[in-house]
C-alpha cells in the first residue's frame, strides 16, 4: 500500500506529565529582593498555594531534572490540572479525573515542531488525537479504547494530499481512500500482511 501511515499517531510534547506532582511536597526557603520597602522578586524552587482552611490547592515547582510545573488540586487533594514545561522547551497542559487518570492533554514538542491534543478514557487509554506539524501536515486519529491501537486516521500531508485510513484490530492498514494532488481519487485494500488485494483505479 502507499506509505500513508504518516497520517497516523499523535505526536504530543515529550514533556507531558504522566501523573500528578509528587506527593511529598516540601516547602522551599524563599528570598526577596527589595527595592525600597516593596519586594520586586521572590525566588524559590517551590511555592504552595493553600486554601482557606490550610488545604493544598496548587503547587508551583521546578524539579531536579528541570521540569517546571504548576499543579492544581481539588478540595480532596486530588491533582486535577497540570501545566508543565521541560528544560528543552516542550510544553503541555493536562487534565485529570477524580481517580488521577489523565483525560485530556494538550502539548507542543519544540524539537519536532509538532503540537497536538489527546483524549483518554477512564482507563488511561488514548481514544482520539489531533496533531499537526510546523510544515502544515495534520492528522486526526481514533484508537481502540481497549487495545489502544489506532483504528482510523484522517490526515492531510505536507503536499496537500488528503487520505482516510482504516485499520484492523491489530493496527494493520487495511483500507485507504485518498486524493492525489491533481484531484485523482484512489482506493486501496490490503490483507492482514499489508499486501494489496484490490485497488481503484
């Protein structure tokens, strides 16, 4: 079959956090640089924002590996949202459910020039993703909620060629509908080994 697998997969930022900020949050010593009587800057490796009853509601910190992240918690102390930036410049925003499972993630990979959005089910499996790169290639991928394998993909290549792919339960490309840059349509069917069994025209 034609090499259209470039449409599949969601290349999110490598810095997307797979979980909530660490449970052991130790306050850091802060220092203020004053101009006259008013502090102009505060420096610390970690800040903790407390609620009206002393409960932890947000933590801003920089880890030893250079990951800067802001994590926000609900009244029960469960992490529900996180904004993170790696030392390399990859950035992400993630939202979590009451069980700590990531449900939505938005990210950008600085090195690869790709940005995307991913949606996860309650079991932590990715079920859908939209991504694009700096050159304009975009893709929408739908995944099997049980296996996590891609089952359908819709994309437009850097050359402006659109394609629709359907994959089997093993993630193998079995059917492809595409339009060439000239507007000429094509349909390709393949067996479980990737061998073309039918094609139009």
